[in-house]
C-alpha cells in the first residue's frame, strides 16, 4: 500500500486550528478510502497535550521523517499559503516526492 503524507495549514487561533485539523482528517479519510495509507501530522496534537510542553518545531521535526518516507504528499485545500505547508512542499519537491492537490491526481500517479 502506498503511503501518503497529508499536508495542510494548522497554525491559527484556537477555532481555526480545530477547523484546520478537521480539514486534514477529512481529506486523510478520503485518501485512505481511495486505498492509501496516510500519515496525518495534526494528530501529533495528542502527543503535545500529554507532554504539555511541545513547541512548533517539536511537531514539525517529528513529522518530516515520515513525510520523506512517503510515496506522495497530498496538500489539503486552501493550505498552499501556509508557511509550514510551503516548507513541506519544498522539501517534498527536493526529495522528488510527488505533490498532489486532489484525490484524482493522487490516483492518476498510479
């Protein structure tokens, strides 16, 4: 099963953060139903809640090795302007990992 990293905007006010997580998980479920294994970095929020002391780089540094091991990066809608998502897109492109913006494009990758 091919692995797909779900990239998307997260940082926002509290309500925006929860809405962004909702979008990432909803899109991850679509990708999963299309037959792919997914890594959803926003789920690391649970680790941060338990630890109580995570900062941005703790989350980002944990997710990047997983992204670099994936077969594709899926960018959630309306996330292209997020600085974190832009960094993930750049890293994926440098590693020659395909970046897609729709489930259809992901399926067309084969």
